[in-house]
């Protein structure tokens, strides 16, 4: 009986190791990127300072600089591929891009649908206004509020008391268009990432105000296909290494001054 139990245990262990080995061998995500010689990053190219078009139409930004460094450490080139943010998961799962890296806020639905790295940056979801008389969340009742379509901001706003008390919630393809509509008086407030709002306001010399009251604290992560564990783990490790050796701080200082 003991001999049979030992043999059975050995068989189970062998089978489990075999399955793990198959999974390991089946995940060629990292090798495919290295063989292709490029790391394809999907982004909304109107999301400053994370990823956006410069005056000479080049895609630049904090996330772009991080990803460029990661690609260099992988021994490949970075290719930034603009995508529709509302269809980002589809773009990823059809293989058109290797990852989504563009101020991607983490929530439970995204964690379930995609393979996310650890958080690499903190963020807060806030309202920005042009009218100085709008100074509290309560003052937004009966007002028109803009938000980016397909964003976590849209989910948060729709579910909030502020969203329910608004006269109307208008969705835009990107935050820059929403902010321009605020400047023209088309909406009374925009609900978006604090990082994006403050950078846009400063860069465009606007006198918009960011309300001290927000709705949610968030973190950013990089998203991969569920099956692409090797690529995800390698990028996550490289980001940790960049934080340890000072490269992450150097890029952060360039874009945020800290």
C-alpha cells in the first residue's frame, strides 16, 4: 500500500510539473517581441503628459519615455501605436499591440480582463472648472459635466451622486477635446485624471481650477493579454529595476518636476 501511495504521489507530482512546463513552453510572448525587434505600445495619443503628440507630431510623454527605456533594456525598439481608447481591450486581444500603456487606471473589471503589472504611479480623479464660483462637489448639481468615453472616470462619474445630480454627462473621445469644450463654455466641468488636468492647464496657460474634492484615488498599471505572463513579468521587473537605479526618478523629474 505504501509503495502504491509513493508511486501515485510521484505520478501526480510529475503530471503537475509537466503541466507547468507546458504552460511555460507555451508562453512565447517575450520571445515574440524579441524576435520581432519591436515592442508595440497601444495608447490614446491625446493624453498628456502620459502619451500625446508634440508640436512636430511626434508621440511623446512620461509613459513613452518609460516604455522606450524598457524596450531598450529588452534589446528592441518601441513602436507607439495610437488606438481607440474605447476599444483598447479588443486592440490588445486581437494582437495589434503588445500592451496598453497610457495612464491606464486599475479597476476590478480591467484586472479581470487583462494581465496587469504592479502599480507604477498614483493618481486622483478630480473635477476641473473654469467658473470660479463652482468650488465644491455640491455646486456641480444641475451642471453639464464632460468625461472621456471608455475611461474609469466615466464609470466612477456615472455611479456617483455628483453624476446623478448633473444636468447632463457628455462623453468625449479624449480629455483634450473635453477640456477645449470647457474652455468654450460647452460644459461646466470635466472629470478626469489629476495628472492630466494639471499638466494641460499649465501647458496651455489656462486659469481653470481643480476642485479640492475628488471622487477617487487610483493607480496606473500596464496591461497585457492574460496569456502573456512572461512579457508582463519582464516589463514589471524592468520597471522595478528602473526605480531602483534612478532612471524612473529621472524621467519623472523631466515630466512632473519630482
